[in-house]
C-alpha cells in the first residue's frame, strides 16, 4: 500500500535563525511515485523530510499522509505512529544489533511466526541474505546502506523518506545502488521522497523533482522538464552549466544547456553571434568559453559555455554563430 | 491562541517533559533559596561585615589565586611533556598524573598536618631574632603556603586532564609548521600549543577554583578561614542562620558571575579550537639530560599530590588499623557505601531522564531549566547543604501542621537520609548529566530517530537503543558520582542524621580530635576506591577515544 504525502503552506523557522528553513511550502508527493528534493545546502530539503517524518514540528501549515492530517494546528501524530520509513545519510543502523535484528526491529506488528520470513525476504531483496548474523560494522558501506533500505521497507511503510542515501558512497557503488533502489521502490509501488544535493541522482531516480531555494519551492516537474526548462538561473545552474538567454523580441528569458547550443553557419539565420574567449580540449570535446552579443544588450551578460566536436581549430578572438534549440 | 496552547500541550507535554520539569524545579529550589537569601541580613550581619567578612573574602581570593598559580605549574608543562615528547616513564606518568584526584583535599590536609610543627624551632628563632610581628607573618606564610601547595597537588589533575586532551588533539601539521619555520620546541609551545590549549586550560582551572572554594576540611585544619569556613562559623558558632545563608548567597552569586565569564570566554574561543586530527602529535625523543629534567618535572606534582599522602596513609594505617577497625567502623563503611550506591542509582536515573528529554523535546525552556538544575556542581557543598536545610525546614513545618490536623505521627525530613541524598543530587547532578548529554549527541546521532520512525515509543527507544549503546558511558558516569559522594565532606557534616557517620565524616572527626594517624584508615579506603575508579575510567576513555 502506498500513500501520498502533502505539504500545505508549511512553514518552519529554527530558533536563532533569521529566515525560515522552509517557507509556505505547497508540495505533493503522489502515491507510488518518487519525488526528489534538490537544492543547495541550507535550502530546506532535509527539514521538509524531517517534517514529514514527524522529527520536526511545523510552525504553521499542515502535513497530510494518505489524505489524513498528521501535523496541523490541532493534530500531532508522533513519528512512531506515522507508518513512514526513513533512510538516513549515515544509515543510522543500530550498532549493537545484527543485520537480521536491525530488520526485525520495526516488525513489532508482524506476527512472530511470519517475522523470520519477512526478514529473509527483505534481506534477500537487497542481496544480504548471507549476512543476517553480521553486525553493521562488519559490513561495507554499500552493504550497510542496503541493510538500511531493507530495515526501512520491511514494516511495509506507507511511504519512504531517503535523506542523502548515497552521499557516503563512491561513484560506481552509488550508481548501482541508485538503480537497485529505484527498481525496488517501483516493484513495491512505494511513495518516496528523496533528498539529494547530487542532481544526477535526482534525474536518474525520480518521477518528479522539486527545486528548493532558500526554503521556497521554485519549480516542480518531471526530470526532463526541470532540466531542460529551468524556472530560473538558480534551478538552471543546480543541474550543471547553463547559458543565459535574455528576453529577445518579447520572448521569455531562458537558460540553455551547452549541449543544446550548436555552433553553426551564420547563413542559417536567427543565430546568436559569439566571440571566443578561451578554448580547452577535455578529450571528449572542445569546451569553448564565449561572449554572446545580443541586439539589445541584457543588463547582465554572462559568458556562455559551448561544446564543439569540430576538427577545425578554434582560437580565442574567433567569431562564431550559435543556433538555438530547434533552429539548427 | 487556544489552538497554539492546544498544539503546545499535544507536542511538549508528556511523561518525559513533565517529570523533567518537576525534578528540575525540585533541584533548583535549594539553590534559589540561597540566592534569594542574599536579601536578608541576620542579627549578627553587621558584626560579621565589620570584623571577619573581609578576612573570609581575602583568604578565599588569596588561596584561590595561589592554588591556581601552583596548579598551573604542576599541570601544563607536564601535559605538554607527555603529549609532545618521548622519555622513559612517559606512558606511566601519562595516566598516574590523573591519580592525585583520588585524594580528597581534607585527606591531603591530614597527611601534611604535622609539617608546620616541624617549622616551630625555625619560627622560634625568627621570633627571637626579628620580633613577634615577623614571627606571626612567617608562621602564617608557612601555613598558607603549605595549604596552597598541597591543595594544588591534589587539584592540578583537573587542568592536566583538559590540557593533555587539548594538546593531543592539536593538529600535527600546525605544530610541525611552527617547527619548520625555525621555532624551537619551547618557542613552539609558547607561540602555538599554549594559545590553542588556553580554552581547555581555563575550563580545568575553573574546576580547581570551585574545589578550592568548596573545601572545608583542609582550610579548617590549617586555620585559614575562607567563606565556606565562615558559613560553618556563622551558623554553628554564632547561631545566625540568615547571615550564613547570606554568605552562601555571596559565594553562589560570585560563582555564577565567574561561570558566565568563563562561558563567554569559551564561547568565543570555540571557533579557534582545532578539529580532531587523524594524525596525532609525533613525539620528539628527549636527550638524556632533558629526559631526566622531564621525569623530575612530572615527579614533583605526583609526589606532592599522591605519593607522599599515600605513603603517610599507608604507614599510619598499618600502625592503627587494629584500633580503628571496630564493628562500629565497619558499620560506617556499610552506611557510606549504601548511601553512595543508592544516591548514585537515583542520580544516574535522573541524569538519563534529563539527557533524554533534551533529545526528545527541543524546548529551549526545558533545556535551560536542565542547565540551571546542574549549577549545583559550582556551589560548595556547604552552600547546597544550607539551601536544602532551609527548604526541608519549611516542608517540615508544613507537614508538622498537616499531621497535627490529621492526627498523624510527626516526621522530620530535614534530619533524615532523604535530605542528605537529595543534597548529593543537587550538588552532583552535573557529573553524570554532562557525559550523558554529550554521549547521546555523539553516539546516538540519528539512531533514536530511526527507532521512532520504525514505530517504537520514546520509552522503548530509550530502553532498546540509547541505554544499550551508552552502557559504558553510563557506568563511567555512575562511577564518578559514586566516588564523589563517598568522599564528600562539608555537605555531609551539615546534613547527616544524628549518630550517622560516613567514611569521610569518620576520618574528619578523628582528625579534628587530634587522632590524625587513626584517620588514615578511613582516608585510605576513600583514596583507594577513588583510585580504582579513576583507573577504570581511564581505561574506558582510552578504549573509547578515536
């Protein structure tokens, strides 16, 4: 069974801080889908997660799980009654319990006779069936995080919260664990909110991405939309280099990904002329830093990053033309 | 408004916060009574302030200054030597320099009691040569000087422990950078290591000061009337309770001001403190001559604070144990141990309650209250005892009138073991609360959050997660409390029920009767218990250090 998680006008300010950690947030994690929260450090991602878990109290607003309020001006459901699973950044495995005992910890509602089966099933699901008697310190980083997944999912929570679950892992392990977790969550049809500062994780795992900037939600959408059509410069730069295109002839301002800007022939028409400032060969392609010139100079004109696979040499001072998406 | 109150009650009011609130208020009451007592002058106050008050204050400040200076000399160079250099016996000194803490100040006074007598021939010569005024000055100098010396000898480990911890956590790179910039080891110490360790040294020093002000036994035996001695004289000598409370209030307010200053100092300095480095200081091997000097430097405080008192106690005990070890004395041991044990259990339970409630409720009010309730560690035992006595005196009269109305037999709490146990709780709560608070924050991290999310109540989480994980910290904290209670003197003298003796009061009673050699037997038991406690604690801390 999976349930939606809704935030309605949720606000939270920590003592001794001068701005809210989250400010009037309206957000829904749809049932059975994975929602990723991305943003810079201190943007309020983890606070939103802890609010859903019941580890923090909202100052105002309400939080609903499966359409029932769990925190509002009259209701307060403590964390142990919310039927939520959570995976912590450091795993938060109980060091004095074995892998099997860690998984069993949340199974107090499961009848004794089926507990062993449940433990076996979830340890097998994360590939740790042979490690049931090991203690957390006897497992590798990846195994520990897998055990945390099994422990969180075994009580069959209504939703799962993941707080930077891959941040302590090396890149290769990170990718394989990310794929495994996505497969498991999809198979179990579990609602999940994942907090990550790594936007690659968010793009790879989530059905929806919410961008947080200084406690406010600035954009919510499917990964491709958030990546291709960022709502502002903050959202654009969060996912990698972005070239700012000011409002031209009444069209809205945009941020373009370098891979969407093609160096082309001036005759193609409707191109942006740029002057090359520096060139660097990265092995995969040539990276060009160039200054665009617009008919009507924008108040803040930033340099662009372009990629080129051309074999002909490009040098600083060269004049090039860039075709915009859909115009090359 | 109604919904805000409703919300507050739903989130903040539970068994944990309510019991913490009640216990904290109960513990704060005697301390508050003492501070409020500042406003009331007793009948003898004018006499006291005209005659002895400034002697009390002068002696307290003078003694604190002398002990601080000597304790710094006995602690800081030694801490630097065992942290930064390699020499024969270094490992032994590293942990034995902590052991003088096992010798209570009044036991050290027993060991050094006969010293001024040895100076009598010299003093007579001074009198005959320079006159009575010089004689009096010389006699006082010897007494005060000796008192300062052995008090520093048993209290310096407070500074040594924190300084050593600070030196051993300093980043190797910083020290090595100073050395590669051409600084000698001595210059490196003064220009880099010492400034970095200053906050830790000040923290240790503040504990030394509190112990000096707390002391009653040693200053009494050496005839140096400090403010604490003044409380005893005013209450039991002059019979002026209100003025005694006022003296206690003066000490309490001065200590609170000092703590606030120290806190402000540490608050700024925290940013300057280095993080724990995985690369510890690499110790430089000392040449033969330098190694001999290092050994002597470490041996001096160890001799003053531990070896000499221990030698005295052992010699005297072998001479007198058959006289002292009577069935009465065995009963005193049983009393002492039982009282300390039961109080330790209650104190540890309260400390767990406080530390856990702080984790459950991020309430500034509750946390603040918890901190105020642990202020008793700064208050001298005599001050706490007075607060407790006044508080229970008031409750006694209330219950007396109640029992008269109801026709029940009368019961006095103020003369009972309950009062003394409660006073120990007020005085020593900080001892287990601080390590438990730190332990919960450091070791438990998000583990109890994880347990709650997995459906366990706060109580089950405490029982299944926090307590098993913190078992070592709890045992270590309880042991510290046990040793502190076992050796406590001034509070016990004031509050013990009639004919009830502990090891500490037995030792002090024998000493004040002039039976110093017999007092060695109970003293030795206290010192050995404390020493074993410190050794176990040292092992535990070494095992748990990163």
